[in-house]
């Protein structure tokens, strides 16, 4: 049984369609080949990075959200060069005099 797409899904699909059309047009005119892996990587990297950020880098939770096996997620993190941001260095608190 197929569920109906939600409005936000339709908006995402429409936005992606416009970008993919523009990209494909430019690439076709330049004679590019093998676009599928290039486009998949371009979408996959920011998606995985965002979900990792939202799950505070909990890879088990991120894998569940993404619908991936945890080991597959770890492999993709390495392959795509996604790096966990370093925690910001806070200045030590000063005691009042």
C-alpha cells in the first residue's frame, strides 16, 4: 500500500527537480558522463551530515533516521569525508574579584 506524498515532500521534490534540471542541462552541454554517482553524492553528503548534526552524532540514531545499517553509515561517513565538528573552545570562567 502506497501512502500519499506530504506537502513538504512535494516541495522538496520540486526544488530538487529544478536544481537537477539546471545541473543536467549544464553537464549535458559540456559533454559530461556518469552523472548519477555525482548527483547521488551531492545529495547524500549534506543529508547525512545534517542528520548526524540533528542526532548529536549518535550514529545509531542517525542510521535509524536515514534507514541505513550503522556500519553502512560509518562507511559512508568515511567515503564522503564527513567530519564531526570540533567542539568550540570556551574561555575559562573568571572569578569575581
